C-alpha cells in the first residue's frame, strides 16, 4: 500500500511536470530556444486563473478560457517582442537563453510587487480520497492530473503526426531555413508553437493552484524540471516528455520518502548531471545534442 | 565591494575568456563562505579554512565541468543553474552542518597571521587581494593557457584541430573560477560574520554574471567597472521611498531588465573585447 502510494504520488507529480515539459520540449525542438520564460507563462496562467476564477468569481470553464487566452497572449508576446528581435540580430544561443531568464525574473518580480510574495492557492476539495480503503493519494486531483497529461500528450502527438500544421512544424524543426525557402510561413508556425506551449501550461497551473498553490519563486524550479524532463525524454519527443516526466516524478517521490522533503530537487538535478554526462540525447532522442 | 570584485575577476576567466556562461558562481562563493564558517567555528586557523574552501570549490567546479566535455554551451548553462539550486537545497536542508535557513552566525574575524583583522585593516587586505587577483588574471590571460581559452571562445573546433586540449582547458577554467569565488566567499564570511543560504542563491549568481557581462566580458578592467556600477546602483534605490519588501523585489526586477537589455543592446559589455567585426564574439561558445 505504501509502495502504491509512493508510485501514485510520483505519477501525479510526473504528469504535472510533463504538462509543463511538453510545451518546453516542443519549443526547444521547433525553434531551438531554451524557453526559460516558460516559467513566466506558467506564473501568468496561474495568476490569471486565480484572478478570474477566485477573485472575480467567474465560473470555472469561463475562467479557464480566460487563463488560456492570457497565457497564449503572453507566450506569443515573448516570441514576438523578445525572441524575434534577438534572432534578427543573430544573437547567440547563450544570449537568448540569458534574455529568457531575464524575462522570467522580470515577470516573477512584477508578480511579487503586484500580488505579494506569498503565492496563491485555492482549496476546491479535489484532495479528498476517492476510495475509503484505497491509497490516500488516490483522489480526484490525481485522476484529473493524469488524464490531462495523457490527453495533452495524445493531442499534441496527433497534431504533429496527422495534420498539415504538424507536418509543417516537423519540417520547420528539421531545417527552418529550407522550410522557409519552400514557402512555409515559418514565423506563423513559431507563434502557433508558442501559443500551443502556453496553452498546455494552463492545466498544470490550474492543478498546482488547486494543490500546493502557484508561488513566484517556484517558477524557475519548474522550468528547470521541465528542462530535465525534456532532455531525459529527448528533444521534441512528445511521448518522451510524458515518460520522462513520470520517471522524474517517481524518482522524486521515492527520494522524499527516503530523505526529507527539502531534498527532492537533489535527485532531479543529479539526474540531469548524469544524463548530460552519459546520454545527452535523452532516452528517446536520436540526434546527438 | 572588493569581495565582489574578486568573484567577478574569477568568473571573468570562465565567462569572459573561455566564453562559458556559468550561473553557479553563487554556489562556489557560498561554498567558500560555509567552509570558512564551519572550520573557523571548529577552531581552525582562517588561512587553513580559506584554502580548504578554495580546494573543495575548485575540485567540485572541475567535476561539474565534466559534462562540458560532451555537451555544448546551453546544456552546460543548465547544469550550472542546477548546481546552484542543489547548493541552496543542501544549505537549507543539511541542518546539522549548515544550520539550515538560520545559517551560521558569529564567525570569528579574519586572522591570516594570528592577528585578527577588522575594519580598515581588513579592507586593506581585501584591496590588496583584489590587486593580486587582477594581476593574476592579467598574467593568466597573457599566458599560453589564456590564449587557448580565447581560442575556445572564438572557434572551439578550430582550437581542437590545432591540437589543443579543449576539454582540459575548460575544466581548468572552471576550477580556477570556482576556486576564486570560494576565496572571496571566505573573506565574505569573515566580513559579515554570518552566512545563510539566501546570501548565496541564484540571484547572486545572476548578479555576478551581470557584473562581468555589463562591464565587458574578457577584458581585464571590465569586471571592475561592472562591480562599480552594480554595487552603487542599489544604493540609489535606498533614497526612494519604498517599503523594504518591494525595494528588494524592485532590485531583482532591475537585474532581470538589465539581463535582457545588456543581451540585446551590448552583449559584449561596455568595455568590449570581442573580435573585430563580430559583435557577438564576447559570448560565443
């Protein structure tokens, strides 16, 4: 029973990571950008949801729609206002990643100044056990988390494999210069990818909001987690992001059981270190990093 | 300020000369400070404690650089951020050694020659050390090793093709920079007589990186200019009527804005050292 609880807790945490990591991985693969500002989008989504759903008291679906719109606008804005001017200047990868970190810090502290450093959370009673004699962690929250991660993964996988947009995205990821020469609207594709990634952060933000809350200082941790998951799963591999997320989640929850809760990040970042040393292309990646 | 100058000079070996962006400086700075705090409290002479800290940081820094042998810049940057966070986690959670969030207080003053140094005499020692570090960096840059590092920055493949040990040079650069930061960290611990995890978190690493990049990565004088600007800037904010919590947030916000702005407008810094005709040269990896 205890083992089942640990595994399930890890699975749920992993699914939340996967939801953040899938968008991160998509952008990394498609545009080659290490999108640290993904954490900023996550914060914006979480606070938008809180403002609309709790402070303004809108119905859940309406608030979620609002949060998605806000996140998509934020994601697209980062691409338009920051990344594109940098790319036009032929900035190096390091310059862009540093700027991306800068964006995250700016958004983080704007949020702190506007709303205070405590973070926001809401208790909607999702954390009640479903079965009286089942594992305590088996609740509506876990079911929703797992379902949304699986749905997002399958949806994105389908989009990439079966639609024209997906085909265009794969072409752009393979060789964006050639894709542009062949007449693909590469800029529009990049913005759509940013919007998609931002939209997929929203369920994660809402779930965190209903659980431990959305806290400004955690955004960077979450993005790093997403980076670990994306590297583990392999660049641009959607299924890899889900598998990687679950693996990291279970590893963390095992670590928390053995040691103290404060140590949970240790295992993840040790994993990153070993991974980069041994297999930088990830579990499902094919090209060398 | 002179303590930060030592850190900035040592980071400049890595970021400026070799073109490797590291955001783990705060961790090594903290490592030196914590080693000093723990050993001095246990009664060790401060010079011994300081050198132990430097050695530990240098070795650890070299170990961290090992993935650099396989992966390129961006991944390495992620590793350094990860190291920084691990350091904070360990400092917060390993309570029996580090004191957790409360930190370690009442660290004895710096006494390298048996005489405790305080106030002006401590400041003098720090200034002398900045000058020593400056000369050391100048010497390092003009040595064959410095040339290899600059070659690494401008054209890694070409450098390797010339038969230089690219990996070894990177690992050495990491070790030097980590050791230098720990050296300064030790002075910091003596100066404030108090260490806690929050004095050495990611924002410190970002501040150090900004100092180096703003002043001009790869130049000998750039980091000193960067220190001057970025340590005086927060003082200006003290005159603004802001509540304490907001003032700290505003300062962080300013660092974020500066990161983006410097990267966009002048990635080579105020005192440029990039190759002619290639403005992004200072940060190439």
